[in-house]
C-alpha cells in the first residue's frame, strides 16, 4: 500500500480521531462520486457480489443534509499491511 493511502480518512472514523486512517490487516475500497468521494470504506470480509454493488451510506454532508444517504461505488480494493 502506498503512503498516500495511509494518510487517507476511513468512512465512519470519528472526526476527532487523531489517526482516522486505515487499520493494519483490513481491506479498503476507495469511494467514488458524491460527497464521500475519496474516502476509504472498510470492506474486510465482504463477498465478491457485495463488492460489485453500489452502496448507500449515511452522511451528514449529502445533498439532502443530515440523515441523507450517498450512493457510491468502490474504485479500487487494497489491503492495509504493516
């Protein structure tokens, strides 16, 4: 995994977390499109068919404000290693 990915924020990480990046041994997909573009999604344990589907994730920063959902897809899959 490259250093750029290590500095990226993981979807669902607390905004006050001093290290919101990927965890060792977890697999991540990069989210594409919408307000979550560029965030990493922990896809550890997901099946092949699940990885091929679009996901709808709750977000406070979407078009519809708090309680809204953002439809997004994964651009790539990577495993965090140490």
